[in-house]
C-alpha cells in the first residue's frame, strides 16, 4: 500500500520503468503530482506491471499510488477498456454472478482454491493429478483474488470486497491452498494491509508443491531440463515466490539458465495492455519469448493462468514449448510427457 512518508522523491521508480523513457527528475515530478492528487503522464503509459515496487529503495509502493490514481482519474486507457469486465466482476462479488462451484473431497485434505478462474483456464487434467488427489476444489466470482484488479483500473475492489472474499473462504472451515498466486496475496498481504483477520490456514501453491514433492521422493524422475520462467506480477509484491520456485526446480531436476529478462528485470506478460496497445503488447511478448529461447532454455514455464493464456500464441508461433508449473511437476511424476517426447 502506498506510504507517502517513505517517499523521498528520488525518482528511481519511474526512471527504471521499462515502458517509459524518464530521467530521475521527470520521474520525481510525476510522483509529486500524483502525491498532490493531480494527473501525471505516467498514468497513461503505465502498463501496470508492478515492477516499480522492486525499483523503489524505500518500500513506498509507488505502483499502488499509480493504480489508485489511474482508477480515480480514468486517465489510463486501461480503465475505459476494462470497465465492462470490472462491472461484471463487481456483480459477481455482489453475489449476482451465478453460484460458485465446490467439488467436495476428502474431509482431511485442504481446499484448492481457483479464485474466480474457470477450471478450463488451467491445463487439462490438472485435477486428475496425484498432486491434488482427494482435495476439495472451489471456484467462483465470490472467491476472486481481487489483487489483480489493478490491471483493470479497479484498485479499490480489494478494499471494498476483501473481507467478503475472506469470509466466503472461511465458511469452508478448511485449510486453503491457492493455485493462483494473487489469491494467496489477498490473504497474505492485502488482508494485513487492510487490517482484516484471516481465520484459516493457507498455503501458496509453491509451498504445497514443495511439501508434496518432498513427501513423495520415490515418485520423482528428475527431468534434467533447462527452462526459463515467466515471473508474473505477484513476484513484485512477494519475492519469496522466486525462492520457492527455485526449490521446486531443484526437487524435479530443472535448471534456469541466466537470461536478460529475469528477476528484477523480468518483462510483463503484456496481458493488461492487449486491448489498449496491441503493438507494444506483441513487441513485449516477442522479446520475452526470444530471450527465453536465446538463453538455452528448452521451455518457458508459466506460473499464472493469465500469463499462460497471453503467452500461448507467441510461444506457439515461435515453436517454443510453454508449460504451466503444475504440468512441469506432473512431468517429473511421469503423469504426462515432456512436449514432443
Ligand atoms: S507499474 Fe510498471 S509500467 Fe507502471 S510505472 Fe511501475 S514499472 Fe512502469
Ligand atoms: S516511490 Fe520510491 S522510488 Fe519512487 S520517488 Fe518515492 S522513494 Fe523514490
């Protein structure tokens, strides 16, 4: 959450932004305008990648200031283009979007939450995997992660509906495993920022996968592959995900060769601007996939269903395998083959 008391107007945030060409002086001027509640050029150019959180040396959370002001002023083209979707999401959160789905499982096992995603937005066969066997599964508009609404010009949805979503999950009276990292961030980060108590235990998908792989070492056949991965925006709020992912890669015999667009320098998947700046979106996608191929990786790993959907076309056009993280683990368990094998 934006904390003006931590901002010394150093300008690092926007001077490092990959999607504008600012020096520190101009960056500081824009941040100052936003702090005064005024419009600034960055609102139009910002693609909502969240990377400036990584660039800010004081933890002031400049992306949150930008997202709030994008919504307040409507200056970002993302706001108008996403309004129909935001209206639909709001209806869902108000309980007018049709019922959620709950597939009951073993009473002793946790619930796997898909947030508001459709099951079909994850790879085919995900729920048949030994990884998730016996778990109850829940999805629906009232379980929405909310944190990702910043990519739709709707930052305020978290504040308005976080309590409601946490309450709905609490009604299940079970531990929750979030298959989507922004669902985890609602419980782990946003709820704390908003002073909301989370009355259930929860795990990030990666924590769950690490436990599963460690508990089933005899089922793993190391893949001995090199992969690149698409860091989704949630990484910018919660760096621990990178560490957990590295642990998963070690457990299944996967190596990440160094590449230009990784860590702090990762590129956005470009999803938020596909409807407003298609040319830039395609340019980002192509640079990203080519960089992954050039580093010697044999596939691109995605960890978010949105990144996965956005990168489907460019990876397929360039003939480069793209694998969702759960499928990568299923390959190590011998449930499905490596692409083309
Ligand atoms: S969120 Fe990303 S695109 Fe927006 S200003 Fe920050 S770094 Fe730039
Ligand atoms: S938000 Fe952070 S990086 Fe940006 S001007 Fe303020 S202190 Fe500097």
